[in-house]
């Protein structure tokens, strides 16, 4: 579902269960920092710069090789169906960010 723009971005993060970034090029993706601050597991393409500086692969999210859309879909499905895995990642995110935004 695509939602309209909002002035309450933090509320949207807090209502989400996963943050997926499909960019194939990035600088410093502030959205990943915001999502982390809200304790969201992150799923992102491991583009040349950006996500790998923020996400610890297989610890607080997943970095998927660029253009491997099938792998991205499998990890998203895993995060959406494995509540224990998602809970563990969320706890690691809260430890990492000290619950800054939550």
C-alpha cells in the first residue's frame, strides 16, 4: 500500500514493522537512521555507499546484493513471518540507538 505524504513521519515508523529501502545508490540515507531510532529491522540493497555504514548485516537488518530482487523478497517474507526474528532485531536496534526516537 502506498500512503500519502505526512508530517508525522515518526508515527509512521512506529506503526511499521519493517523498513525496506530499495535504492540502488545512496549517500548517507537518513531514513535508515530514523528507522533504526524507531527500532525497525532494516532490509536494504547493499549499494556502494550508505547502508553498510549503518546496518550490521544479519544482526540489526539485512543487506542484499544489488539487483538480487528475489533475495530481497525472501528476506522480507522472513521478517514478516518470523515474529521471534523480528523481535530480536528490534531489541538489537533499541540497544544500538538507546531508544532515541522511541
